[in-house]
């Protein structure tokens, strides 16, 4: 895998995460998760934009690492957004 391919995967994961978070906010999923969080930790987790983008990016990267290349597991460290 070349560095250009890796950068493309980083951009792809960042765009997908942004899309999923935007849809979740529009449909009220994030608010519902905050209201029905089992404890304070999960409430803070669902309230933090950086945490949401990192953990969702990690889930996508795990799938990519399983099916494409193991080095893609490090993508969330480069694709997390700071809105």
C-alpha cells in the first residue's frame, strides 16, 4: 500500500464518519443516545464531537483492517474531526 492510497483511506473514513454523524444528528439519534445513556460516562461520550468521530472512525477502520489491510487500523488517529 502506498502513502497516497493510505491518505485516500483516511479521507474516505473521515467523510463517511462526518456523513454518519450528520445523519444521526438530523434524525435525533445522538440526542436520544444522550438522554437514555446508562451512566454519566456514556452521556459525556455521546456529547463529545471528537469522541463520536474517533470511535465511529475506529469501527469503520476495524472493518477496513479486516477486509483490506491491517495497517488501516491506525486511520482514526488521522481522520478524527475537531468541529
